[in-house]
C-alpha cells in the first residue's frame, strides 16, 4: 500500500460542499431581467454586490440553483465584477458541474489576478480532478497574494502529501499552525502526514 493513498480521505477536506440531490436536479432558470427583478424589494438597487450577497445567502442554505441564479444576475449587472464569477463557480462546483466551475474561476482571475478565493477554489477543483500540478500552482499563487492564508497553506500541504512530498507538506502545515494554533483540522492533517512517513519508512525496512 502506497503511503500517498492515506490521503485519499484527507483530500476530501478540500471539497467544502456537495449538492443535495433535490437541488442538483432542479432545472436552470433562464436569466432574464424579470427573473433578476423578482429578487428585489422596493428600494433595492439590485447592484452586483447585492446579488452576490443574495447568492451567498442561498448558498448557505444549500439552495445552489438559486444561488447560481443570483450570481448570474450580479454578472448581468456588472460583467467585470470578479467575485460574482468566483462565487458562481463555487456553486457550480457544489453541483458537480466542473466545466462551468472552471470557466467561472478562470474568468474571475482574468478580471482580478489578485482574487485569492479564485485561486483556492480552482485549486480545489484541480485537486479533485487529480490535476495536482495545476492545483499546486493555484495554491502557490494564492499565497503569493495572501501569505497568511491558512486554507491555501493547508490545501497545498494536502496536495504535497498526496504526491509523497511530506517535507513540503509539513512545512506548510507548521506554518498554518503557527497562524492558527487551535485548528483541529490542521493537527489531523499533520498527524496523517506523520503516519504516511511512518508507513513509508516501515516499507523501506521490509522490502
């Protein structure tokens, strides 16, 4: 058994959400001005940030199709507003629509090359697809713009561990623990790295 297989479960930590069967089965709503206006109450301007906030509220309720509709309304208001694409991409990820999610993340980063959440979420998508080199690139870019981002450090550590680069993984985990010393998830990942190292060392003595 290869030590890297120990990270098959830990890699799932990267996936923050999963679509419910009921929501994933909903048909996409055609986005028209009437659809967007239906979200508004008297006095609402219906700006792009407003619709992103509305989409975030639906996302928290796991109403992913409605969230996508709200994010799309944000884009119809301002198609240069990068967070709307990034958030819609995350909602598409929740519905297992990887091609659309990738397109949205990439568009968000074209609009704002410093959008850290775009790199992290696209890196998660690449990780789940097994594109570990691309995932490492995205987590590293996220850290270039936000060196103290614990999620990027943790996710990069997991990918390093999947590839068997345990020393690099421990460096990232230790840095993340320095920033957030009470995070149990980080301790769990570090423990798994140590276990993988033990399995690797044991295998060297038994082969």
